C-alpha cells in the first residue's frame, strides 16, 4: 500500500516541475532568439545608414556606437546578456 501511494505522490510532484521547466525554457529561447534577430536588424540598419552617408571613418565609428533602437528592441537587448 505505501509503495503505490509513494509512486502517485512522485508523479504529482514531477508534473508541475516539468511544466514550469518547459515554460521557462520556452521563455529563455524566445528572449535569446528575439535578441539575436533584433541585434541583426539594428546592425543592418546602422550599416545601411552609414554607407549611404559621406562620413569620415571616425564619424562612422561614432555613428555605429550610437545605435538608435525602439523600445521593443532595447528591451530584448537588455533582457539577453549574450547580445
């Protein structure tokens, strides 16, 4: 009798943990890939703007350092420490 109740309690404890870990993994992957896409978009936009202008190399480096991002882009980049 005690073995059967032990088995049931282990299953009940494992279920919420697996669900929570799946949701957490999905959230982390969404943030990571979202930041990746945003960083590529910001870089491409900056390079297009600089190539179209007649800036000196020093001014180009300064313009690349001062990227303008929207609120969503800056949020994704803030949340992901790898980007």
